[in-house]
C-alpha cells in the first residue's frame, strides 16, 4: 500500500456503507425557539412543524473502516420536498480519519475535539471540549421516563416492523475557494439515511449544559424545554448520500463557515 493505489486495491477498499458495531449513543432532545431554527437553516431547508433539537454523544468501539472513536453532534429538525430529517449544525469527533471521511464523503461539518462519555449504573454522563471551552455537557438518568411525559421523542416512532430505525440527515457538500471565498462552486444539499439496529433502548431524564464558545456556538440553539434522553446500544449503518438540490452560493454564504473556527 503506497501513495498510488492499484485498481484492485481501490476495489478491495470500496464500501457501500459505513458500519458501526455495538455503537453506544446517548441522545437528548429539546425544544428551541422557532425563530432560531428559521435563522439557522440554509436554503432550501424549511423548519419542521415542531422546533426540535437533537444532540448526541456516541462511542464507536468497532467499525468496518478500521477506525474507533467518539463523536457528538447537533441537529435541527428540517424538511425538504416533504421529507423530514435533521440538519447537522456540528459534529465533533476524536479521530482524524473519521473527520475526513464524514466531511469529504457526506458533507458533515466535523471538527476534532475532546469527547468523554461514561455510563455508571443508570447514569450516563459526557461532554465535549474544544479550545478551552466545555461547550456541551449531558447527563441522563435512565429512569424509563423522559423529562416531559408527552414529549416528542422521534426515534422510536421511526421504527420499522423489525424494530430498526431509519433516520435522515441533511448536510451540504461544498469547498471554499483558494482565494478564501466561501464556496468554489454551487453547494449541494445532501440527504443521507442511517439505519439503526438497536439491541438496547432506554428512556431517561436529561440535564443539558451549553456554554458559550466563540468557536463552537452551540449555546446559540437556546433550550426552551428539555424533553428527555434516549440511550441506545446497537449496530448502525450509514447508507450513501443523495444529492437533493444545488444551492445558490450567495444565499448559502452566511452558512458556509460551520466547519471552520471563525470568531
């Protein structure tokens, strides 16, 4: 294996899915203000009927692409062409190859970060730090009840007959110009499906802490009401992304810097 690959080497390393085995995920849901969602969604995404925010911490102990790492993410519920999904605002990771693959293949706005996640009994706790700021911290007690009994907890409602969960994420593929402009060509809105095959699902009550950071402004997504937490262990498969629509680069320019540290 060298700098230049042979075609047999290329074919041998080609994968149609990114698979995660015994993935451990703690997801928290909260309600934010509709005007925040409307301001943060790039075109052509539209706000979902309910201003739902989803953030998670995850530990991936084994994958089919020879990388193990921790990950976190922040999503806003959004709709395009009648398909509801979640727009990814941020996705810190602890491995450089996980960062490169997610950004280049799928368009996820990944950055390197320090991430911790630990489960002790019925309590799961973790946090994300970058550049001196612990800007996201999550603690959940797996009581079997969410914070709000009637809360919108979307993942269990998306289960198929086999108990698998189908979730859709919206991202944008684009590259800045060599002259430091926001985009070199028209960005593309991508829709990517992930299949979750949970072995364990537990509901819980969550506490979420957001600290203002000039580099990772998660605190901008204000918590109006914490709805609850969902803890899962299972096997996940990221399916290939689908190009949904080209986006006008001028309209997209205000949203084009989420992968960079810019004050």
